[in-house]
């Protein structure tokens, strides 16, 4: 049926993405798991992103402290800074900023890698050999993202809290590390961690899935490799924002009420 | 003689443009068929239909007596384990060494887990194509001819019954092209494989073909041995031999 072409394309793409996700799920539980490739991907996605996530996390905590301190000082509430930094970073800023950083770094790299494998017919070669490219390339990357993004987020959270300590001391307030961490940790509950970690698991799935989908379904020209990487970043970033908005709604109804 | 590939009335279109029009072609067991034709005439589309990478719009395409379009995913995968496909650019997995490239299908398709057996088969396959010393190299370290040989070794290692060649000598110098063509002939004789070879290289066609078919505007317009086609009256066919 020929409807308005953009609507047609939307439904075609949605169907294609649904089929791709079904293929991912089917291949996750079928046949032998590609442990070596999974571990390699965990190294590439997790370990190789530590640097950028560490710097970003630390700077967030540092800047957030410096920006909020003058306002809180006016009300004599500077003692609340460690707790405020800690809660904000763990509940919201840490997961979202780490998710966006990883969308830029990881989704683009997966999109470009699979896109270039597609252009050079390596994916076709795997499929024709009788092996499953989805099992080897897609399952391992999506699961590695699902495992590594929450770990990277917790790492960024820890550095943001440390950044807050440095920020507080560099702005003239003299506070010991022990007191700072006591005040920061005292405000935290287990229920602050769980929604944030669950949220980052979905961020990981989104980043891995979007990167793989864009690369796997790129066109055959060399230009399409760049397009695959670029569109993977854009789509993954939008998904992070959408998932975060949904997660905030859910947690505010079921957890913080 | 038994046909391993039977194509009857095959049609395939892309966006209203009919690329293959009513193709009928049989490949006998142990024989090589060369497909000649200008670029963009649907030669690669035809062999992609054979391995189930593309679905024909109309017609029948049987491999080992089974209709490809009616196969489910597992049957398709099973059929593909008996078919080797040599891509124009080699399609070597560039993040893996030569050894890992060779082991990829062995461990995943033939389910061989014994490292010593994998090593033995890898060395045998590389020796068969004269690349014994390259086992630890990365694909990026290999020259154009070596990449073709390596792709050949990767195709051979699973001992396919049919090999489909997509322009195996394109981009190679005359001497290397001749070497690859002779290698294709040796492999066919040694392993009794059947093959469809898509090429523009007449030297390759002369060395490897049992029969040649000529494709023009989506239709097979001539069929015969190299010498039969060399002496035929068709002007289009003659252009390949001049």
C-alpha cells in the first residue's frame, strides 16, 4: 500500500529495527556464545573508554560544586554541597552524561566498524560461510555495552564525587576528605543507586543496538561508513534522552514517592 | 550427469529495473561455468541468489535439488556450509590474523574445537594456495594477489562442493591473474568442485571454463565452450574475444 512516502519509510524502518532486535534476542540464546569476542568487546568498550569517562566525571563534580557553592553559601547551606553533588550525580547527571559520552564514542565506533565490514563484504562473507554474523558481531557488542555502560557510569560517579571534594577545597572551604565523604555518603540510600543502574543498563542496550543496526544496515558505498557512524551518534543520543525521561517518570512515581 | 545448481526462468528486479530476465542455467557436478557480461548486467545478483543472499522475484533456483527460496534459516545455513564464495575484494576479516580467518568457519560452522586439527587444516589450506608462510600475518600485510590466495584458502578450508567466484582476477596483473586462474583449475580437479565463475578476464575464462555463458541485458544470449564462442557470429559475444 502506498501511503505518504515518509510514513512508509518510518514503518519500514521500524519493522527492520524490530526484526533486527528479534534476531539479536534469538541469537543471544541460540548456539554457543562467543566468549572471546565478548571479552574483547568489553575491553574495547569499557577499558578504552575509562579515560574520557574519568575526565568527564571529575570535571562534572568539580564544576557542579563551584557553581552551586555561592548560592548555597547565601543561605548558609554550604554543608549540604557534598550531599547535593553526590545525589545529583548518582541519580541523574552521572548516568546521562556518561550515556551521552558513550553514545558519541562507542555507538560511532561500532557503527563505523560494522559499516566498513559491510562495505568490504565481510558481513556477507560470514553469512555465506554458514556462520552467524549477528551472533558474532551484534550479540557480543550489545551485551558488552549492556555490561560496561553501568560500570563506566559508577566509575564516573565516583570521580564526580572526588571532583566535588577538590572543587570545594579549591574554592576556599577547608573540609577534610573524611568529613566530605561522610556528608556525601550520609545522604545516599540504596534506592538512589538501583534506578540509576537499571537506567544505564537500558542506555547500554540502546547504544549497542543503535551502533550495530546503523553499521549493519549501512549502504555499500564508502560514504555510508561515515553516515553510519554519524547517524549512530545522533540516534543513540536521542534514545538516551528519551529513556532518561521515561526513567525519571517511572522512578518519581514508584521509588521517590 | 547430476546437476548441483538448476536455475529455471529466474527473474530479479530492483526498483522497477529488471536486472535478470528469465535466466535458465544448470551447473553439473564437477564442472565450471564462466559467466561473461558487461558490468551491471546482474551477474553478481545471480550468484547471490544461488546462496540465498537475494530472493528471486520469479523462477526456480535449486541447489543440491532443494529450492533455495523455500529453505528456512537453518536449511539455508546448512546449504551454505557446502558452498564457497570468493568475493571480488577477498572480504577477509581485517581484525583477525590469517590463522583466525581460516579458523573462523572451522570452529563455528564445522564445530571443530581441537586446536591441533584446526592448525593442521589451516596449514594445509595455505599450502594448497602457496601461502604457507603467511599464517600469522594480518590481511593488511598481504598484497592483492596474496589476499586473493588467502580468500581462496578460507573458501577451501571447509571443503565446499560448489565454489562461486565473483571476478576472482579483477585488479591483478596478468601474471598473478594467470596464477590464480591455474590455481582455480587445480582446485577444481583436486577437490572435484563445481563452480560458477564471473569474470571479464578472457585468459581466466580460457583456463577455467568447461562452458561459458554470456549475459546481456539480463538474458543469456550465448552458451558453449571457449572455442565455440570464439567462432560464433554474435557481435556482442565477439567483443569479448577481440
